[in-house]
C-alpha cells in the first residue's frame, strides 16, 4: 500500500531545497520500505542540488542513513520487518563480472528499487544514490539494507552509509594501510577525517593531516592524526616529506578531489608508495603529470569507490568496533537537526563549520 510522508526535495538546479509530501509505494519484488531514523547531510546531496551529478530533477535527497525495515516485497530474504539497518548504495548483484571474479566490492550492477517514489501530483522523483533518505520513509532495493546491532546510535550508525565508510575504506581497503605505515591525508572534511581514523585503526605509525582550516586539523588530531600541516601557510609536499625523513608517505589519501591537491598527493608519496583518490572531482577537471614521473616513482595510483567496501562485511564490523569503544563515530556528529533544517545545514557544511550535520526523525 502506498503511503504519503514528508521528504526533502530539490526541484531545480541551485534552488533551495524544501520539504514536501511524497508518495512511497508498497514494496515490490526485491524491495523494502524503511522508516528512517537518521540521515547525514553529505556533500553529495549538495552536488545533486547544484546539478553536479545529473539533471534528473526533482531529486529526493539524502542517502547516509539508518532506519528500521517496515515492510518487504516478494522474494526478500536478506532482511525482515523490524530489522535495524544502515542503507548502502552498493547492493551487490552477485552476477556481474566483478562479482563472478570474487570482487563484489567492485560490483558493476548494483541494485536499486524498480518503482519510483513520486510527488503527490505523480511527478517521479530521482532518489539520491538510489536511496532518498531525507524522508520519513523511503523505498529501496532490499540489498541496500545492511543489518547492524540495534543498540548502535542511529546518528552514528547512519554515517557508515557514505562518508565515514568512504574514508575508512580508502585507507584500509583501497590504500592497504598497515602496521607502522606512514600516511598523509589531504583534506580533512568528513571523508578525510574518516581516512585518518581508519589509518589509526589499521596501526599506521605516522598520520599526517593536511588542510587549510585549523579547526579541521584540530578535529583530525582528535581522531588519530599524529602531525598536522596547514597548507595555507606551508608547502604540503615539503612538509610531508620533512615529517617522513625526506622520503614521502607510504600512502597518501587525497580527499578533496581537485587537480592541484592530487598533484600534491602524487609528489608527497614515497617511491613505490600509493596514492588514493577518494575526493570526488567534477567532470571538467584534468590532471597533467609527466609520464616519466609516473613510471619512475613506481607504486600505485588508485581511486576509491565507496571505500571499496562490502557493506555486508564492513558495516557490522565497524559497528562492533564502535560498540567496543574502539571507533568514535559519535565524534563525527557535529549537530543533530530536524528534516526542515537541511538547507541551512548545507550552508554550514559549505563554510566548513561542521563535520557532519545529522537529521534525526
């Protein structure tokens, strides 16, 4: 049975978002309706509002969420009504070439709900990353629901749905950070600070945080950075090399998504080191590097999609670490807000005033 609920909608490029009544269909085969408990305000949602992802307006925003499964459609076995879940945008298909090769974290054919949520006049909505969780309830593919310990705070748990997982996975899964490694993270927003926390969990010996905002560098220290560099007043490459015996870091994680910071990451790594790009660039951006330097420095240049995570494996593990007090997810939550406060939260995020604003429902 279809339901009418409140949701945050971006109707046109650059226009302020507003909450509206939306229609959520009953779940079809392979689908689930989830009652949302929390949803983080992520830069990706702002990119949607600004038309930086696609022009398929109107968008139902929100994707970094936790909630409770309300109902499921035919054939669903992964979850059942009442399950406490974190939503993910990598619902592994199990049959694409990546899945068949045993690399489901690269799944090229992830599932989304087949039905569309709509406005009350029948206008179809495009849910952000196939989720659309700035809403009291949303419709997703059942595979987008990952069960976790129901004792975990929704405000903290939901952050695994995007930013925290992207950053931690960039360090642990993509970068392969290990015991004693030196790591530099360029850009200390939510994703970059999560990469710092992930590097600390992995046992890195030296973790260097780089940003132009001293407030963000202070937060980075609280979550595991051993040294900080304000690149507004210091050359980032020279500073990273100076802090690593003149060599550069074993792993450099670029969490900004700009050509100039990627170039810094490239030259701040040690010979045979690894560069991980987790910051999201815009379509027009280009990078120009001497091919001889690419060859001569060796190592690996990688991009990290969603932290190369496997939600069914990684979400419960990270929630366990959170419950044990070994991963401070609460530290990522700067403020909690109501559903009608998303537009103002975008402004605070854009100015760097918050690490994460989280909508609680």
